[in-house]
């Protein structure tokens, strides 16, 4: 599970018409104009959109060079970098690798935090940048040289930030409720929540350039987002820190039995059921991750591991989120119990792969359906809002299709079925097409390489090696990943040296 983006609105400053920015407001106005340009082009020319956002970031940076204590500029620079990093179609157009851009974004968040350590939006988003960095390094590292200590340290730091964020939010939430109750007891008229200054009380005259920052009222949903993000980070951490599994499990238990239920109870009644379903899915995903670690440590048996995964059966199996997460857990189970000789695999392995494939296919079928159009005031279907698949849905569809092809590749290692082999290349090609529609050129290129590999499963590896060489370093990275994930056997390593 990827990082959860809060992406709050940017801090506003007064507009300025000066051509050469001088004041902090001037720089903010200039950056606003570039952000607006980037937003206009996002649905069309992704490269032009990305360039506009990068110009805005550069303006924020220049503004901070002139006004280093201005929190608005620091906040908005960090916010925009975070937003760009969460958009695959923009990431594909960045002039630097994503890991470098995320490091830049992390430094920007760190700087903004140094100006205001109590701003909950910055605390939250800094944690999510760390989670994204941990996820990326795990995805891009090969199995032999991967050192889990670095991403694990980032996740621990993310959890510390989330804990600080939750503590701050909880305090503000309680103060708001107390103020509300006091007004009710005094018989006063209920007023909207008044934004609260988040500027640290220790600020001195040396920091007079720092803008007066407004902390918006904290909602129960804010608290729930933070608690849920903590559970997601723990789910990611447990697979990287097996020795700390029991401590991590204890932290997760507090979230699942205390914090998350409390947050849900504070939501409007009409929102509680959906939030309980999301929390139940998060609990199932953590249970699966912990079970995999305990099986690897030989603390539980294969049968116990599989029994733990039955937690997914209590969820709504008609939703694509549950289907994909359940399928992911079954794939992990299958690879964990897979023997060195796949053809000696036990029946549970193939059964898990078949179940995962069916779940991915069910999710794909749903995701292929466009979202419903909306109607205007006269009841007519808006021409601009006719049913269509948006980029985010297309991205999820592509991921599900690719995952189903990976599952079939792994099943083919067990059965050697010619029927399965014939289906796999077109499935990868289908995933590539969806990635292209989503604007994710990088993932599309990876799916294309998987299509090439799957098309040559029964051919001379030297021929495939020559074809992969034409695809450059990305082909080697994809091949390594497929071997690490056991989609391909170790014998395919010889291609890496070609």
C-alpha cells in the first residue's frame, strides 16, 4: 500500500502584479501562475504540465533565497513537490530520477518543519514522503544486494512523525470539542470553528519574516487518516524488520483496538460503515504481512499461515480494493512456500495462485467499467462528464492486469502449461495499453519488457538477450525484479550478463 496523500490547499498570499518578484507575496503570485498553468495542461500535455510545476518549484526556491523564514513559501514548495511525486504521469516527465526528486521533496519538508514543527499537514506529508522513499528503494533494489535497514529506518522516522501529528491533532480536536461544549452550556450561538494560529509560541523577533500560519480545525477524518497511515507504515515495516515483528504487532494492536475505533466513532454516522470497512481491510493486510514474517521465521506452520489469510473472507469481496489486497496476500503466500524446484510445489501453492488470478481478473472486470456520468441541473447527462475511466482508475486497472500476468507466469513455472503461456504475453500487452492511457510511461515500458520476455519463454535465451539489450538498463531492472519475485527462475540470471 502506497503512501496516503493529504495534499491540503496551498497557503495563500496576497496577489501582486510586479514583473520582477521581490516580496514573499510577489514570489507566491508568480508561483501561483505557474501552478495554474501546470494544472491546465495536466490532462493534455504532461511534459508541458510538468515543466510548469517545476518552474513553480524553482520560483518558491528563489523566494526562499530572499525570504528564508517565510513559512508559506516553504510549505508550498514542499506541498507541490509532494503532489508531483504522487502523479505517475508527471513523474515520467521529471528530468531527474524519482528517488532524487523524493530526496529533494524530503529536504523541503524538513525545512518547512524547521520553521513550524507543529503544523500537522507538514508533519503528515513529511511522513508520507519517507514512506514513498522506503517503498521505492524496496521496489528498485535487487534481492541479492537489498539492505532493508535503510528503508526500515525511514519508516520508523515516518512513524515518529505520524505519532507527533496524531498527538497534536488529538489535542486540537479536544480543545475544539471543549470550546463547543462551553458555548452550548453558556447558551451562546454556535459559531463555525475558528482557525487557530500554528506559529510556535517560542518565535522571536528574529523570525519576524515568518508568515502568520493558520492551523485549520482538525476533524475526526484527519485523526483517522493519521492513524490509518500509521498502520499502513507498520504493515510495510514488519516485512523489513522481522526481528521487531512482535513490537510492531503491539503497536498495530493499539491502533486497531483503540485509536482507529475512536476516530471512526467521532465521524458522522453516515460515514462510519465505509470507514470500518477500510479499517478491516487494513487489519487484514497487516495480519497477512505479519503471518508471512512469522512463517519465514518458522514460528507458524503453512496451514496456520493460510488460516490467517482467511481474514479476507470476512470482508466485502465485491470491492476491487479487497480483491487486489487479498490477491497480493495469496501471491506472497505462494512464493513463500514455493520450493526451489517449482514442479515439486504442493497443491496449496497452485491453488493460491489460481485464487489470486481470479481475484485480479474480477477486479479488472470492475475497473474496466467507466465511472457513472453526472447530470446537470436540468437532469441531462453533462457532455463533459459522460462515463469514462479516469487516469487513477486506469492506473489501478493496469496494475491489476499486470499482477494477474505475473501470477500466471509463476503458475506456469509449476505446471508448464502451454495454454497459460499463450495467454500471458497479451495480458502484459493489455497492461501496457492501460498504463499508457493512465499516462504512466515508465510502468508502460516495464510492462512492454515483460511482454517481450513472456513472448520468448520457449525460445533461445540468446535471442531474447539481444532484444533486451536494445531496451537498455530498464530491461535488466525488470528482469531482476521478475527473478526476485520468483516470476522467473534463477536460470534466467544468465541473461543479465549478456
